[in-house]
């Protein structure tokens, strides 16, 4: 080992060896024979990371099959090692990785959208707790002030927009569905993920409701968001939409 080699150098080289497939760099920092167990350690670490991805993305695995998913996950592990100490945070970049993986996109062009939905489910589940806004709270506001009201999304709320029917694809690829029916892939979907209580809920939004939530996410007022919703869908029903959002804990009681 060179006298100029720092602890940080050793840690980086060891990390690259464990997450990659090349033992050669270790020879620069270890004595002969000291790297004998690296292959076993590498296998253990990478298997644990692949298992974490299987847990978070079960529908992605079912769509392409266990072997193809394992190969895809292995490629991801090598290029995107964990950045946090807990495995529940691992996989945030998996959907983007799928977009750039020609094998995965050729097999299923909608795969990255499904991965985004599955990550949103996991991310919503582990999101911070906060009191959700209930409909009774609006009674505290004067009617003429409601239009200027700012509604804040709950920390567990996620919005996924896809040109594919990702929620339908997710639904027909559940373990209890033995025969997956044909899905019309030309239908785009916007899915809202929320967490009322400890239960993650996914809902397909109408075009108006989707525009409504996007406007609120941009910081627009309730009145401005309602106008955006009506522009996207002439028969948008604000009252019905708000009731559904209150029930499903879309908003935070700020």
C-alpha cells in the first residue's frame, strides 16, 4: 500500500470492488491474499440490493420475468449504489435507469412508467406524517376568501403522469390475477398516490382533476386551480373532486 493512500481512497476502492465486478484495484491497497473473500462479500451485498428492488418493484419483475429483472437490477446496482443507510430509500432512480436501458425499453416501453408508480407507492408509504386537511376546516373560511385559499399537498401525496395506462397495468399484474388480460396501451393516465392513515391509495384522475392538482402543486390558489381544471375538462365538478381528496388525504392541514 502506498504511503499516499488515504482511508478515503481505500473505502472508495473497496466500495467499487463490492458493487462492481473488478478486483484488480484492490491489489493496490491490499497485501496478496487479503482480497480472497471479496467475491463472497460482493455477492452478498449485491443480492441484498437486488432483493430490495424486488420488494419495491414486484410488478416490474412480473412484467419482464425474474431472470430479466435480476439482470436489470444487477446493472442498476453496479451503476447506482445506495446513497442512504436504509434500503427503503434505494431505488429512487430505478425508473430513470430503465429509460436508458435499451433491453428493458424494447421489452416493455411502459416499464419505466410502472416503475415510477411503484416507487411513488413506496415513497408515499415512508413519507413524513402530517395531519390531513378535512372538509370541515373549510367552514372556518369566509366564502369570499375561498378562491384565494392555498392548499398544500400532504407529504405523502405523489402525482405520476404517463402516456401509458400504468395503473391498469399495475392492477392486472397483481399476484391474485392468474391470467393477465389485454390492456389498451393507447390510453394515458395520471395517477394520484396518497396515504390516508397507513394505507397507500392510488387513484386515476380525470383530466380536470389532474390539471387541478398540477396547479395546486405550482402554488396557485384554489380559484386559479379550479379555472385550470375547467379549462382541461368542461364538466369538472370541484365539489366532488374536493370531497374525494379530503377522504383520501391529498392535502395537509397547514
